[in-house]
C-alpha cells in the first residue's frame, strides 16, 4: 500500500510531503494509521546534524493512532485498537529480559538508525529505499510500521491525537521524577529547563506531591507556564544566582532532588551545587554523544548522586498507562503543554518549535477517530 510521509532529504531544505510505498508487514510488525505525532528535540537534532547516508528518512517518534493491520505472529494488539507508540526494543537481550527495555543492547540500532536491524526498510519512493523505522515507527506519516513491543494499547475514550508525546518527551520528563528519583511527598525538587520535558518533570513532581517545586529557566514565559502548572518558586537564571536562590528558598539546606533537562556543563554543575547531602540529580538533557563536563568530586563525595536517565527509565506498557490514569484523575494535565498543527503544516510546526512559540507541537492527521468506551 501507499501512504503520505514527510521526508527529510537534506538539512538545508524543508521536509517534503511524498507518496511512499509500504512493503508487506513482517511477523511482529504492526501497521498504524497515525492520528497524532509529536515533534521532539531528538527529531530536530537529526535534521540539524544530518550526515551523508542518513537520508532520505522519515522522522517522528511520538506517534499515536489506530492499528490497521498486524503481522502473522502479533498477539498483543489487533486491528481497530488505539495505540501509543514508544521507543523500540528487542525484547530478547539480557536487559530486556530483566525488565530494562530502555537499556536494550540494540537500542541504537533499533531507534536511531531509521532501519530494521538487518538494514532494510519498509518504505520506498519508487526504487529508492527510504528509512522508515526511526524509533521503530517514523510517525511523521499517515501510516507507520511499528512493532508489537513498542505499541501500547489505550482506551478508546481518550483524546488519541494528543497521546503521542506520552511515548517519549513527556515520558522522559515525568519518568525522571516518578521512576528514577521517587521523591517523597513533601520533598523539594529543582527542575532546570522548563521546556516540554522539564514541564513534564514538573507535572511528575506535582503528582508526587513535592511541596517545594522550583523551576529554573532563562525565558520568563516558560517560568510563568511553570507557575501555572504547579511550580511553587521560579528562578530566571539569566538574572539571578540560581544556587543562592535555591539555598534561600530551602532555608540553607539545598534541594533533595534536581532534574537537569539542559546538560550544559554550567547548568549541571549548578544542579549538583543546589543539592543538599544526601541528594540526587537526574540528568536527561542531551548535547550530543560527546559532552565533556567537569564536576567537583567533593559534591559527590558527601552523598550527592548524579544519574543519567534515558526514556524516563520507563517501561512504556506500564508507564504510559500510569500517566493516563493520573491524567484521568486530574493530576497530570499534560494536554496543557500541547499545541496542534495539521500534518500538512509540518514545516510551520518545526519553525514554531525552533522559535520557542510552542511547548510541545503535535501534528494531527484528519479527523480523530470517534471516542467510545472500550
């Protein structure tokens, strides 16, 4: 069958909407009709840093939609199911076998290359192969070829077009708090960078009932959004001494927890300096695979911990559902982070993200499926 997809052919030109052919599904693959797909900074990084041999490729890895067809050996989803698509994993290596799919031994090959592990792709433009398995989905398209293991089945009574970011960006921020840090009710936390991931972390802190939630950013509009969503204090790091203000807010002790969504050396140092002893900083920011940072080992020696987090330490089949349950209970209003754009305006959406006009842009595809309890 054929589908319409946004194809990246070069970093210096807009994405092009093209008609692509989709090959027959393999035994554990799933064809999903996309209803919504978020724009993540990982997508932007690939566009900006595209190298020879990486294109043409269809990006997008925060998809949600309706299952149209399944491979011969798929057992967990069926045509008509509503699903959120998350990162891909092999479900067979030692880490996957012990419940750590975010540390799958094949994570890079399954998620960042844009092809199956054997190097093939389900998409093509005439005789030209098009990479179509970015994070096991390539969901900037009307249809995505996903895999049984990275489909999370969800209820039909939910706003399906908005759920895609739960599979990556929102999962990353909220998971860093709820899965990695596990803050106790009444505890204190500082969140460095309140874009979409940082605000998701803030929502996680609110859901965890932290009593002191400090948002740090250089944009006042983002800090205002953070206050609206539950921050008890805000610090503009462009004009204020972050460490001094955190110490002031916490009565000289420092915060018990931090989330670093930036990963710049100065920011990460400040995050550690803001901690009391003991205290834990979870870093989720990404500044490239090579990002050397110099730290004062003394900050760690006296009981402070720095931990790296990927995909919010989340098992999507469990954590996506947990976030949805919190949302339904009125405790996780992730939809307040989202602005939608018709898929045909994908380049406008990308420009809006680059300008910082939106927190989380989500591309929508036609009329959402009718909601009905199931």
